[in-house]
């Protein structure tokens, strides 16, 4: 396999605070926090695998799941999430810092929200909307309500936790499906062939799937006069471009 991709999603608990008022125009200071927010669960799957795995907190303590997921994340070449760069990864890093867990080195991330914003003009860039638009109304997120979060956070309800894990697992499944639809519009974050062989001269091979069954589609010249060649993979059908010096290695091969 050229690239080892990890699809993941997290569910988090709210802060428990003291407040004398409620409403929309309300400022709650950090000193009002009675219990810090934490990660309730992390669900993940490897690209191509059917099984979706889950890690849950221990009655409000997320240190164990963070340690376990750190080791899993280290095995990946890319971590894929929707709004992951702004939300999931920052949450994960913050909770690891609180617990004194060393950061995962050199995490390469792919954010499907950024891909959606960069290449498309959807009515909404939410994962639920995109999944329903592409696959039909029955293929979106699992319905939930705020009571589930309250039962988990305040009562450590195991049934509510089980429901949340199921909800999170479904998010991971639709995340991979959405990524498979959007990926053709994005330059690969990792060159699949070079990642597999370790040889930089294999850059002429398919950047998406790593196949050597490729052909030249056309030659292009940039505004600066640089010659590039658009290639098409005969296996996955996707396009990518290579520099003129890399094209020489293609001809030699």
C-alpha cells in the first residue's frame, strides 16, 4: 500500500461551569469552570478496512485514550478528518499537553473541510450536508440530542456512551466516503509511489495510487516557461503532473 491513511473523529465533553445567569449575551470567565472539558471518545479506521475502532474515556479521564491514540497516529502517513486541522487536532494536542503526553511527531494532515472550501461552492461545507448531497438523505450523520452529552458528562451513563461511540463511528465511515469523492480535485499530500519505494526517481509513477501503469496526457508550459507533463494513471484513472526532468525518468523506465 502506498500511503497509510488514518480516518478519525473525536467527540468532546462541555465545560461544567458555575453561572448566575443564562442567555445569549453572557460572558463566563475561566475561573467559573468547575470541570474542564475533555475528549469522550476517538473513533478511527484505516483506509480500505471495514472495521471502525473506538477509544473511550474512563469516567471523565481521557489520559488513557490519548496515550493509546498517540501510538496509533504515529503509524500513519496521513491523518484525515473534517475540520480536523482547526478542531480535532488542536483538541487532541491540548489534552495531551494537559496530561504531559509527548506530541506525535510530524503529523501530516488532510482536512476535507479545507478541500471542500478550496475546490467547491456547496450550500454548506458541513460533513453531514456533503454526505447527504453526494450519497442521499439516508447517508448522513446519526441523529443525536443534547441529553446524550448531559448523561455522559454528569451521570457517566454507559448506554449514552455506547450511543455516542456509534454516532462517532458513523462519522468516520462517511468521512472516508466523502474524502474518496473529493480527493481527485486535490494534489496528493503524500506521493504514493515514492512513499512505497523510497526512491525519489519514482516520482513519474502515479502520485495517487503508486502505480507504474501510467501515460502522458499532455505537455504544459507554465507562465515562467517551465515545462510540465500531465500524466494519467491507467489503474486509478486520476491525473497528476511531473516536471520535465522527472519525465526523463519516465522515458528511461
